[in-house]
């Protein structure tokens, strides 16, 4: 069930080479790349579109962006897609060093990197101008006057949101969502895009109960306009979702709860991440990094949505976050493969979760060879070398048969007893084979 990261990382690298934005000509290259992988449907939202105060910005085209001193260029804001703050306004003039510093974004902890200044992508009306300069360059700036030549122009364009549907037997739909507006960013962006594309290729040809939808678009803005256009009927078919990002750094997987908590998507995600080699962090609503789950869970939408990341802390998920050092070389193949496997496990869990209905009364002797369904328990007279997990399986037997009344699902049993879903499901299938229970899809 493990994914080969070799199938994910080349696509990540290809996408990271494209200077995407909320609205940009380069987005067409991204869409063409994605179209080679899956037959996406693309919705387009023109510049100036407004909903609840959210605004689709214009196309932002940088013509020149230099800082010069005594006629010599000190820094060129076109040297990297992140070297200029997104949606910076034009400026031409001479500034002192102190005046210039107010318009420079830098980070001594990532001295060779350009930082990703993204806030004006969403708040284009509030844009000023700023250069995102590596600290190694910033610290060489000497006292004196600097000439700024920042020429940009704006054109009307379109914000694309790409979707792909895997049809199940039911119209009840699970959404997987991530963003496309972080140019060059691998972990906080295109590795998750590539991973979800591979997930839906894995789903292709599989018979499922649920339908699954992949939604790729600019952070917040894409989901806001997409959910608006789905309307009441479209939204009611969506039963849950996952926003996936930051899958490739070496950190525990963090699962952030839905708003109300306790939904099946919460349980499936929490159960699946227990396989993580580095452990798991289970966070409350918006206690992770925070992303488009707020859009899906907004009043009137109210789709239970989980966020899944490898964030170390919410405000600083990993050292290279929002910098040019977040590139494909940063991705750890082992972490990428494991994250993919966890997503697969979540899907498998949702597709198999069932209620149990018994076909007997009384207590079954599970240790009898006719059944052979017993788990050994602690015995002071016999050395059994039982692990903590063995003890949990043994304790399960004290309650198990009371669960055969159809009141709880296998996933709920797994979570109640701290057990992995798949082995528990396989174990309970043995009860069905013996004619003791029947399983009803939950």
C-alpha cells in the first residue's frame, strides 16, 4: 500500500518550476501539466469577482524591479519568483538605507533565501511594495542612497479552480483540497498537489461507496468562490473533507479536528496517523496551521473538514516555511511516501467502516478451536510477554460482543480501544466467516 515517492516527487519538481499566482499567465502551464495527469474540469473567476468581501485580484506583471546604488544594481527583484512581495505596487524614487529597510523582507535564520510575502495575494487592496531579499545580501547594504525602479502593470485575468471527480455508488462526496498559489513552494504547496493527483489516480478504476472530489485552487479565494457556485444542492452532497499540505518534512503528522469534532472523518484521520513513524499530533479546531477548512466549515457550508500537515508548530511549521528554501530538494522521500499511505488508509477506512449485527445469544468461547478468535490475556502463572497493544486487544474482548448490536461502527470501536482500524476490520471479518455476525456498511 506504500506509495513510491518517485511517482510524486518528479511531478512536484515540475509544478514548482512554474511561477503560479492567484491570477497569472503561468497558471495555464500548471493546468496543462495537471491535464496530462487527470481530466480536470476548470472553473474560472474573472478579476474583480467579489463574494463576502473576498476579491479576485488582477493579473500582476512585473516589468522591472531593481535596487541600485551609484548606478550599480544591488538587487534584482526578478531574480526569483519570490524576490518581490506578491502584488507589490509600482514605485520609483531615491531612498536612504533606513527608508529602504522598511520595504525589505528578510530572515537571518534563512540567510540565503528569499521569503514568500503572500498577504497581498488575498488583500490586494492593501498592497504597498517590498523586496524579499536574502539576508546574505541585506547585511551587505551600506549607508547611502538607493534608487528604486519598480515597474509593474495590471491586467484583467482569471483565477482557475481545477476539480476532478471519482464517482462512487453514492453521491455522498469526500473532498480533498490543497492550494496552487504558492510559487516554487514544494512542501507548502506543490508536493501536496502532486500527492493528491497520485491519490486520485490510485482511486481510478476502484469501486467505492463514496464519491471523491479533488479541488485545487488558490488558498482561501479558490475555495470561497468554488463553494459559492456549488449552491445548496451541491454543498449538501459533500459530507466531509481533508485539506492536505506540508507532507514532506521530517515532523509528526498533525491532524486538526473539524469544528464540532467527533465526525467520522475525524476518527478516520486520527486512526490512520497512528502509523506515522514520527508519531502524531492531534490538535483541536484551528490549532494546527490553519487553511481552507475555515471556508468549507463556514456558516451555510458547514462541511466537516480536517487539516493534515507535518507542522512542527502552527506559526512555524518547519524552518524553511514560506521561503525559497522550500523547494523540491527539501522533500524527504520517506515522509512523502508515508503521508501518501496515510491518505490511502483514510480512504480504505471510510470505505470499509461497518456496523456489526450478531447471530447468537450468550457468551462465545473464543479460545475454542472451533472459533479460534481469542487474544491472550495476562496470567501471573504463565509468562506471555504481552505488549501494550496485546493488552488492548485482550481488553477489547471484554466488551466486543456488546458492540454486535449495530449501535457502533468498527472505526468507533477501534478508536475506543486505541487499535488500528485495518487489523480490527480483518479480525471482525473472521467473526463473519464463522457466521457469528454480519457486517452492514456504515
